[in-house]
C-alpha cells in the first residue's frame, strides 16, 4: 500500500508497486491488469493519477492497451548484446529462444561512396551484400544488412547463411575475428521495405545499430547495419574501466 508519510510522491510509489507486480510475475503476460477505477479505489488516488502512471508504463513497453478491453502485461523484451560481441542468433539460442533466419539477399554489388568510406575501400569496388531477417518462432524481430569487401572474403557467397552465422563463417573460412568495433545506436522509424520484412507498420519504432568491425591488424572486414524491433528487443551494453 501507499505510505502517505513517505516523502516520495504517491504517484511514484504507485509506479513502484505496479512495476513490481509486472516484474515479479504477479500479473501474467498478456493478462489484463486491474482497471483504472479499481486501482484508484484500492490506492485512494485520482483516476487521472492512476492513468498517468499506467501511460508511463505503456510507453516503457511494460504494458499495452487494447481499445475497449483494457490494459495488459506485455511480453518482456529480449535483452541482447551487440552482434560485435557474439552473434545475435547464438545469444538468443543460449537464452532458449527458437531462432530462424531468412536470407533475403546475397549479391555482389559495387560499393557506394558511403559503404566504401565505412569499409576503407574505393567507391565502385565489389562488396558482398547480405540481407537477413531473424525470427523468434514465427515473429520477425530484426533485419541484418552486412557489407564485406570481396577482396577479403572471395568465396563467402557459397556459405549457407540461413543455417550458419555470418560471424562464424567469416572467422572459420577467412580468419577474420572482431578485435575492435566502432558502433552507433539510434532510434529510427521503419521505412516501407523494413516494415514489410518485419511485418509491422511503416513508421514503427526501430533500434538502428551500425557496426564497423576490424580484426587485430586493423583491417576493416565488415560494415553492418542491424534494425531491431523496438518493442521486442533491448540492447545491453557492458563496459569495464
């Protein structure tokens, strides 16, 4: 219950209580939580205050609303690290998820000015472009786009990238292992193509991770762009001083 002698604001106390009910499993995934009226009566707060707290938890992705039915507990987001540390497929499989990869494109193309700059090569040089979609069960959660210089990975096109992880193939066949990575992360709206691949609406929030991978000798062997569904995945970063 709320402690009205506590200097912590009542709305913040309610937020802690509701958050604990979700995290501790008191409220089950995809089950409705008590209505705003019920919560208002239980905690002696105005319905407006209760609604503002629920709205905050909805924005965080812990809850979701269904018009005319109420507010429900969301499926927890998948917490994964950057692919620079370990392949996404390997990470998710270690967590017990059933993972499937769909190869969308694998082709040799001339490097654009931007891709060439990221790979440290000349514009127009041949690169292998690979586009894949990752699924957990039947639900698409991410789009992976990789560019690799053909000069460094000449026979990469022969690999079965629906069954094998790209990072494993690169290391085992060509000896390239990431020793340094330059990363950027931002939130972007889904474009038409990405929306179709992920089965979502255009403009849906995505996490956009961009990686440039170098080996121990400083050679850039991959430029990668990964788009994760923002409502399904959260990225975990860990640093040591």
